[in-house]
């Protein structure tokens, strides 16, 4: 395996984790956005990634195909959750009982996703730096 394959795997991982961070940020940004009675309420989103890889060791040797599979299997899906009902009788979007429907975004879950994505991104950066260091050492040994 050449070093470009290791760089490609880390780059795909960093790209996916950045997408996960973007989706989490979008969910948190729309957490308290109500919809008018005739409008559509925001539904939380999740990034679904499935590789369909049967054995990691076999796919690691063919890193470019792994990167292509990962990029092709990314889906953005809406989560079907019930809205959060908050009592605010003076709100313009309140129903006749005084409740406002807000998206069913779970703040704790989103913060866990945020933390997990950050740590996974950092792990990919560490892996890329390790591959870079190995490549540099190999070049030094070759001289």
C-alpha cells in the first residue's frame, strides 16, 4: 500500500466527520424554530454512512475502492420524531391551547454527536500525520 492510500482514507474520514458536524449544527440551529400552523415543521437530520465492507483487511489493501464506497453510501435522512410542545400563549404560532410546536431535536443527543464527530475528525488527522511522518522517514532512509 502506498502512502496516498492512507491519505485518501483519512481524507474521506475527515470529510464525513465534517458533514456530520454540519448536520449537527443545522439541527441545533433549528432547534427552537417554530412553524406557522399551515407550515412544515423542521425535522432533525442524521447522516447515515454504510460501507458494506465484509472484511476491513481486504478493503484496506484497496483503499481507493473503500473511499469510493464510503462516498457513495452517504445518506442524509430525516428522523421521524414527534414535535416538542411548549406552552407560550403569546407566540404568533401558538395553537388555540397556547402551545407552540417546536422540532423534536434532542439537545443532549446532538451534543454527543458533536463531541463524537470532533474526536473522530481528530483521529483521522492523527492518522494522516502518522502516514506523513512515515513517508518522510522513508524518504530520509532512501537518501
